[in-house]
C-alpha cells in the first residue's frame, strides 16, 4: 500500500516558495503521491474554508513536475463541472507527458453553490456533468496520436451513494474523503455489492484520511481515520491495507487556514507517521522471514 499527501494549495501562508518546499519534502520523505485541491472562483462559501490565495491545480502541478522526479502528482479532487471536458483532457494529457506519466486525476461533483453560480455552471446537473467529463476524457485519450501514450488513472471522489455508484461505473478507484473507519468498512461492502449488481469489476480503493496526531488516544465514536496517537494512525493504515486500499492519502490540514502559515507542524507529523509506517513494514517483513 502506497502513501500520499494532500498539500494545501491555498491559505494565507501559501506561496510558490512554500509549495516548492512541500513538494521537495513529500518526495524526500518517500511518499508516493502529492495531491492538491481545486477551486476556480473564491466565492464567500469557498473562502470561509479555503481562503486565498488559491493556486489552480493544473498550473501548480505542472510547475511541481519540474522540481520533482519521482513522486506522482494528482488532484483531490478536480471539480468536474467547472471546465470543458476537452480542455481537461488536453491539460491532463499534457501534464501527464510533462511529468513522465506521473498524473493521477481525482474528480468530484463539487459543493459550493456560489462558485457554481459565478462560473455559470448548473449546480443541479453536477452529477451528470461529472459523468460526461469522465466518459469524454476516456474517449479523447483513446486518440493516442493526439493525446500521447499511457493511461491516466481516474479516481472518483464522493462519499454519497451516487459517488460510490459513479466510481463503480467510471472509476479506476474510489476516493472517499475524511471518514471514520467503521463507515468506510461498511461502504466498501456496499461498493462490492454495487459492482456485483452491475456486472463490473470492483474499483480500487484510495481514501483520503485526516492526519491529526495527539498525545493521548482519541476514543470518541466519531473519530476520523488518521486521528489520534501514532499507534492509532498505524492501526488505521493496517486496517485500510487489509480492506484493500492501494493508496492512502494523508491530509494534514486541520480546518484552520492559519495553519498554512506554519507548515512545519504538518511536516513533522508527516515525517513521524512515514517513519513509523516504514518501520512497521520492515518489522513485519523481518518477522515473516
């Protein structure tokens, strides 16, 4: 199982220099994947959670592709109804080629009604438009003379039944965001059942989980996966691996935009968890041999 990081590409402390340091740290620590999020118009409903500056994902990832060598690059998630599908197909294919085949495209339906209105995008059709985007991407990429070689993985975000069914129909992986482990375990059962009903293969599992380290164990019933002591987080990762996760994306952002002014706190958490996870894997291999 691979580990990735959701890097804040927004907030008062974020600038090109900080993004560069994020990228180099994520790669140097040995993480497999670096992901950023997406908003186009920072309307009041967006700014309340993700204030400016907000760095657009394709341009940001294209720049970071040039300052990294190994780490995969992705979106968690690109809001599908905001851009013409053929524009996304072109930008994604170009970014994949520029980066040497390192792109993972996570997509979702979006939630910010004011942003939809500002863009002239119909909020009530966001599910339909997301389906159209994914099918158009695949059709465009099949024209390899124009879009290049390789197959860009598409992860479908969304915790709703509609999102789960969309992942079954259209996704290489399902990409749920910040849930509890009991909920996720139950949802994996549902996605397997849906795949069976539709006669389709079960998509891969690539959850994005919180990363909130505490000194004492978190015992509340609503504890998010990735929240608690290092031992709790390691146990969560082991449970996710047993559940079939191919990649787990750690999200160190703790919902306060002021955190972006002190990224070193998140960097220490990531270093701690990656070292503990790597050590646990080495220990497991030693015990097996």
